[in-house]
């Protein structure tokens, strides 16, 4: 890239990124060394593009940048580093492209009927195999089964199953609407002990749009 990155230029940058990502290459490398960053928040366009790419193509977005080029960038680059790899040179970027992406993300809609649990189990198994984390398959399947089953039994609503793998931690979550009957327990009583034993962390969080996200974090013993 060459020029100014600002709120005014973000739409053009976003369109260019989407065009590149649509071809589903192994990676998209963006060189920021000759870019004048006018608005730091405009850098979020790269995090958004990277997150979207992980869902449907698996393409990595890699930035070439150095905090030395602008001291203001250092905190923002640290935050961006949670979503995209940031490299000092093109050679480093090409090497990074051969590694597993920082984040892997999968999203699957579940219907609000008993078959949702079977769909969740099957989907989680397929994704764990695709992501090459066999050590987590059985635990993740158990968790997804409980999450999907509990949503159907307690709300009867459609839900969204999300899986995210980052730095050896696999998060399995289900997002569903609330029934209006008051707070629902995160898990059935019989599953509480199972989740407590398997999970590195877990919880249930209401969102502003009226849904509730119930999530479980599993730690990969290999650290991958």
C-alpha cells in the first residue's frame, strides 16, 4: 500500500481486500511501511477482513509493519496481532504464510429441535479433524452436545454454534435467544461436573441483542 489510511480511505481498502480474498489465496500480504496512518482505528479494517476470511476461506491476512516507523502504532499493532500476523519484512511474511493462522474460526447454525445435538457433534468432529487437533475431538464433541441439547430443552430456539482455535485454546460456544422466563442455567445439572472437569474456563454471558452466549474453553495439550 502507498498513501494515507484514514476513515475516508477505509472503504477503498476494504474493497481491495475483499477482491483479493475472493480469490482464496494462501495469504494476502499488506505492506504498511509506506502508509501514513491518519486514524489508528482505521487499522481495524485488517482485523475485520482477517476474521471474515477465517470463516469462509481460511486465507491469512499478514501485515508488514514496524512500530519503529511510527511510535503511535505500537499499541494498535499489539492489538491487531491477536487477529493477524505482523512481520517486519516480506521474507518474514512469506515464512509466516506457511504456518497455521493465528485464529481459526467456524460458525454453524443449529435448528431449534432435538436433531441439533447430532448436528453439533458431527460438525465439531469434522472441524477438529480439519484443524488437526485430534486431542480435543472427544472433549469438544461432549461439550457441543451438551450446549446444543441444553439450548433446545431450555429455550426451543434456533442457535449459533461457534468454534475458535487460538494459541492452543479451543472455544466452543452456542448463542441463542432468551425465552423471557428469566435467567436459564448455563448447563443442565448432570453436565455441570463434566464441564468443570474438562474446561480450562467456561461461562454464560448475556449480549445486548437479547441473546445469551454460553462458552467453554478447552486447552490443547499439544499447545498447537
